[in-house]
């Protein structure tokens, strides 16, 4: 199945060779993401538990995102709404609209069964580009405030500005 194809950009399901390409691309960026993570994604996709949307340019993986059919944590877990997680575009492919195309495909797939799509975004500056993109695409905060390490943060509670400090957003499709 092909989710999107235009010029040299293809968005498709994950294939086995992506496992090593993802791990290598992150390693080249100085990030450690274990091969086992991508083996797990591949297995979950094959078991029809998640959808992995892979952006490919000229047979090279450029990025990916995971679409959960139903949020498994956070404020949307009881709502049975799809959640977009782990959206990544590798550095050498950034600023070319690839993240937006991945999101277009995820939103289109979600719209087949739901009126909304959800996601969470980190709050530190490393997520700045993602924060801006999501707002420009019409995502709005759900109103539950910030979450830290899987729990809704109470007013004045202690937390760290790390990858676990997030805000949940949703968009009507």
C-alpha cells in the first residue's frame, strides 16, 4: 500500500530494511535509538497493532511516524481516538515539507474511522519546530495542562523540562 506519492517522495508502510536505516540515521545524528525499537515497530505493524508511515526519498528512509489506532495513555486513552506518535524526519531531509506530508497521510488514514486525531508534543525548545507545525496545522491543546512522566501534572508540582514534559493536542478532521 502507498499512502502518498509525489515526485521523489513516497510514504509507505515500514519494510524490514527500514529497521537498520532508522537506527543508522539516528546514529549519524548523534542519537541512540536501539534497533530493537524498530524491530518492535515492524512486528507491531505486521500484527496490525500500529501503522508505521515511512517517508522515502530515492529509496532512502527520510523519516517516519507511528499512528496508534487508539491512544494508549494520556487524556485520550479512554476516548478511543487515534494518536500520532514518534514523528521524526532525519536532519538531512528536514525543511522540505516531509513532516507535513507524513501528517497529511496520518490524518487521512485517521479520518477514515474517526473525526479527530491526537498527539503529544514535548515542551522544551528541541520540540519548537514540531510545536509550530502542529499549531499551524490546526491542533489545539486539550485543556488538561501539561503531563509529566505519564501523569497529569498538578498545579505547582515539580517536574523537569525534559522529553517527558508534554502537552496533548487534538485536531478535528
